[in-house]
């Protein structure tokens, strides 16, 4: 505001001349721009604006003017995938491009996409792009010369992650979900009685999963999954994936794959995410149309590769880069199914018939992509791949309709993986197949075939001499599932759900039935990782009453019946592979008798200890009860007068207290009538 | 032990009761019939006819003079035990769920269900005042707004009634004023039955939450718990041994999904101090609805959904059996 003083100093107003309203020459107003133009100033473009959308691409080929146009086209093609390129700058020196370029996008997030996806892009053998946002340069330039060591993060000690293996009594652990999901507990398996290790309410919102080597327990929550481990089951890691419904671990336990049907967008595939477990980082996201055949990504046995099948394509990715192996997927027209060998980095896949090309099963080695074996199959309706646990054999169950017939016939094509050129033997099955399972650690397989009620169980042995021998067939079995012991040799044939829980325990070394039993309405059978125990259970998810899990020995002797209110799921904790060498295992097996003696002694001791504990507990309970009863009787005796009064003086404290009042009366009861004929009287 | 089978009802048994001396066994069922039998041989003495709906409860006074029954026909009736003649009919607004004579036999209580807009009430009548019966006016009527009473017994000296509710609560109602003297909530689901020990010092409750619990009648202190994996319909305390017997089953609609092996429904015996099960008795073709010990403890009876009442006399081994301690 101008001072009134100044105004007074102005030249006098004259009628003819227009007054001058301009400021005096040396006037400087003391109102700053911010006050007057605040809102407009806010929109003043900053120098830095626009720089956030610029990327610098390094290692671009240095070309002359004749190839510049082509180079620009190539760059454009690659980089316009991430957004709209609004500006580009190819600095030159001496007529050649310098080898780095600037690209500007319409928005900063597009620039970030470019960095994320194009950094490391191999244009050709000599040129691998390095892509950075321009603002990063600023950041890197302004790094102070004084290097400050990074702040030490407190060491999160989770303790011994393999603690449970060190249990001196070799008890395996298992997780139990009960109270319809409200409670989850971890027990240590003792043949006498399960020992509670940990129990938490609402530990998971749906169900749990163990990692393949047993190190982690994964729980599900609306916002993602959590991994727990160590002696006290502390939270090791958390992965945020809204609405996660399915997970899968890599066999090496380095990665976990989560699936959520919710959060998928075109720009940012989030349906499937692969995480690094130790760092907690999100490694890569993928689209996923349907989770019908989970796991969508199948891992190779060493965790080096993971693959998935989409229409006519097999995509194999490698770790840790998470990029496509050889930068491209395999085009396999009509591919129907594939699976990795559990023993080697080999994939088996099959394609159905295509005009005159027969259906075939192919075995392909990775990373070489070499086809080890191809097998043609004729008149195929469907195929299922069954690998033996060690990858020694592959069984392809082929359903065929032979020419000229209507019905479907099943063959088992057995591929002998360990023999040169992978010979294939065929086993023909006359009846429809209900279940098939390889013996782990062995070369036998079991088949359930036929139609209810005439279901048969057959056992075959794949011999070294090229023959596949039928060892034994049991007919009229009540079974719809096969459960081999993880160590081989023993198995359970179970008739789950609709077959009311019929169980048959078989020793396949001589194919004898060790025991036949029943767990009414059993819905699941789970072997412990050592093959010593079997758990059969009735889950609340399939049957609303009698929810319990029963513990049996591998021979079929029932040890425990554990009722749990609304019991849902029991999962054994897997064990990591043994650290012993084959030599050491052989030595132990030789000296087994010696070890047995020590264990038996220990068992006997613990038995008597248990009964002693029980006896002590009972004694204590009885003492407490007696004390209570004595006190109650005291009060009772004190009230005797009152009782007599209430009943008009009649003493009714004992049944025979008023025996004088009793009358004795003898009554005859008619008990029985028996007519004895005296034979025919002539 | 070979049981005596009583076939006198056409529908499921709702309650059975021995008289104080144990020579008579009363049974009532959904078929509107109330029967009385000789417990020594199972011979039927007679029937109390009159109810037109399912009879839910029965009680007999200490002198075996009068019998009290409560029914879904909205009435509580008093009968002469010997002749079977109906002495009084007390009309109610809803089904009578539980009833009983007090220690002196002078006061009766019964509870009515929450039905058709009517609340659950606990009513007390003094039989020495015939006006109350004539006018159908209880001297105390306690409304239960929260959770209806599902089972009730008298306390040891007739001063209060111990009632079990649909929500698992147990309340002590004063017989003089109707006020709540004590309350506890140990069960998580409906209490199906409460029975006193023979000296009335303890009470055992049977609940849908798969457990039975032992309480002190006066203090309502929770003493023992007996766990099973099925809802418990009824429980009783042995007069002479440290045993309790429990009978149960599951919802009628779920019966078809369990094993249909004949006679699978069992009465289970637990040690009262150790809370451990030590024996089972099979025989019923349906869930067991009511169990009762004979006052001399040498036999027990059970009434089932199958309409049968079974009287079991214990073998000598039962009395010698001991759990190691």
C-alpha cells in the first residue's frame, strides 16, 4: 500500500493533463509474487518436470547416418511397449551416435516400466541395454564423498530352523486345524499320545501348507501369506498378495508362488507372483486365466527351472533371473499336459492326434532342449503322466479306442528312464482304472481297476530283465485310493468318503494283507515322512460329525483315536533330505540290531514312566475329590434336622433308615410257563 | 449283564425316573403316555392317561404318593400314583418342559417353553394351598427373558431350583422369591439334562457341547468335566460308587449318516474322580435320551429315541472294578 505521504508528494492534478497513475521510476513494490499469484505459481512448470519421464539407454550400437533410421525403428519398436514415446534424442559425435540415447515418455510410470523391463535386454551379442531413469543420474552424482556405513539392521535370529529334526525321540511333527479353522496346533507325534508343541487361535484364515523340506509353515490371510518357522514358530516372512487363495513352493524352498484371483491388471500382472523367500522380494508377476490346475507353474526337481503350459505353448523360465530360458517359449501345437521328472531336469509332455500325425509323448532334456525319447500312440482318447518318485520310471496311462471298437481300453506305457535309449514296455489293462501309484524308492506300482462293487487291486513289478510282472491281484476290494509309504514297500488301500473308510494295510514285499480295518467315513489318509505311522482322518470339511484323526502303525495296528472338535486337516511336517551318505546308511542298516536294543530299552522306560505319571495324576484327583466330598458330607450331616422336619419326622437319609416302618409281604410273580410234552400217549 | 427290555411306548422316551425307594420306574414319551413299571422284573403296573401331547417330564414325590408330569399339550398334571387318577390339571400357555417335587413333596415347580409369543416361565405352586391349584395361580412365577430353561431340579432342602438353560447357563432360582441367587456359565451349548446325586449335594449337567459336568448343588462350584465327542443327552451319578453314566447321540437328522451298525448307541461310564471313561453298554437302536441309576446303585436304566427302556443289573465285576491309582 502506498503511503499517504507519497501521494502528497505527487505533482498537482491539472485539469488538462491526464494524471499519471504510473508508479515512480524507482518504485519497487513490496508485495511478492507468492502472495498475489499463489495459485498460479503453483502450476509453474518446474525445471525438473518432464525429467521424471526420461530414460537413458546405454550400450546402444554406435551407427552412422545410413543406419540411424533403422536403429531408431528398432529402438522405437522395443521401447514403445512400455508407453507413449513423446521425445527422443540420439546424441552424436563425429557423425556416429554416441552409444547412448534419451527417450521421453508421456508419464513417469511408463519410464519406470521401461527401466524394469528393458534393463538387461540383449539386443545382440555385443549390446545389452542398460536403462535408467534420468533422475537417477542426479541421485548418483550427488552421492556424498563421505561414505557412511549403512545402519545395521538388527539381526532377526529365528533360531535353529531345523530344530524339530533334533528331537531325541525322533518324533515327527504334524499340523492340525480344528474348530472349523479357528485353531491351528502343531503336535509332536508320540505313539502314546500327541504332544502339543504350539497352538494358536486364528493362526490361519483358511488352511496351512508346509514347505517341501519342512522348514516353513505357510498360513493364509486376506492380505497375503505368512511363513513361520524355527523352534518357536516365529514369523519369518510375510508376502502381501491380496486375496491369495493358492500357493506352491519351489522344491529347494527358495521361492514361493502365490495365486490370487483378485488383483490382476493388464499393465501389472499380479494373479501369480513369485517371491524370494529369504529376502521377501517380489521377483516376478504373471497373468493367470484360471487356477483350475494348480500349480500352474511346475518346478524342476532342483528348483533351477519352472514351466507353464498355455495354448500351444510351453514356457520354461530359469531362476534366479526369472526370465524365459533362451528368451523364448517352446511352440508345441496342441500340447495337453506336461510334467517334470522328479529326478532329473526332464519334461514329459504329450500332444494328441493331429490329422495323420499320431499322438505322441515326448521326453525333453533341459536346458539343452534335446528330445531324449518320442513315443507315438494311436487312437488316443486321453493320457495321464505318472512319474515314479525318484524319476526312475515314467508311466503314461493311455486311454485308447482301438480301431473298429467303441469302448475305451487302457494301456500303461512304462518308460525305463535309467536305461539307454529309454525303452518302453506296455501293460494292457482290461478294466477301467480307478487309481494308479508308483512305489516310492522302488520299482513296483499298484493299480485299482474295475467297477464298484467288483474293484480289484493289482501289484506289478518292473523287472530289470525287460519284463513287467503281475505279482498279485486282490479282488473285491473296498478301495478307491492308493497310499504308498514314502519309504516304499508298505501301503494302504483305502475306500474314502463314499466307501465308508475301509482300510487295507498291505506289505508288498510278499503282497500280504497285514490288516483290514475301518475308520468310518474317513476322508484322508496321510503317511508320516518316515513311513512308520499312518493317520486316517474324518475332516469336518467333508463330514460334520465324528471329526477325529486316528493314528496307526505301518502294519495297521491302531494306536490312538484323537477326537478334535470340528477337526479339519492334518498335515505331516516333511523332513529335509537325509544328510547321510549311502555308505553311512548301509552301515546303520547293518548295525540295526545294536541300535534296536537301545531303543527298546528306552521305550520300555518311557512306558512305565507314563503309567507312573497317570497313576500320580489319578491319586491327586482322587484326593481332591475326597476332600470335597468330606466337606459336602459334613454340611449334609448338619442339615439332618432340617430334612427330618421337611418330611414330617420320617428318616429317609438311607434306603433302609426306616426299616421298622416296612411291612414284609411275599408276592408270587408269574415268571415263565413251560409245557413239557410226555410224548404220544397211545 | 442281560438287560430287561421295557416295551410300552410307541415313540421316543423323553424321561425316566425311579421313585425314592427304587422299586418303581416311571417312563414318559412323545406318544402322550406315562407308564410306571416294577423295576425288579420290568412288569408294567399301569399308565397315567390324560395328556394329549408329548410328555416331556415326570417326577414322583418322596413318599411315592403323587406323580407330576409336564407335556407339550400345555399342561402340568398331578396324579395319584397308586390309582392313576388325575388329581389336578394346571393349564399353561406353552409346553411344560421340566417339572419336579421339592424335598418335602409340598411344593412343585415346572418350567414352560418359549413358544408362540409366550415367554419361558418358572412356576411354583404350594400343594398345601388348594386355592393355588384351583385358580391356577402359582405363588411365584419367574419369567426368563434371555434363554429358556431346558432342564431343572430342586436344591437339597427345597430353598431353590437349579435350572439349566438353552445357552448353557445354570441359574439358582429362589423358591420363595424367584430371584436369581447364583449363576454360572460353564457349558457352551444347551443343557439337555440335570440330575442330582442321591443325597442332593451334587448335580450333574448333560450338554449339547459334548460334555457333562459335575457341580456342587449349593455353591454351583464346577468340580468335574467328562468329555465325549457326541452331544450328551442325559447323565446320572451313582449312589454308591464314584461313577457317572452318560447317554447321548446326535441330532435326529444326522442319525442316518453315522454307522448304522445295530445297537451302536452306547451308555458310557466314567470314573467321577479321574474323569476317565472305563466302560460302555451297547443295546439301544437310537440315541439315548435319558439315563437313571437305581437308588441302591445296583442297577441303572436308559430310555432311548427307539422307544425302549432298558433296565441293566450290574455284574459283580462292576463293583470290584478299579482303575489303577
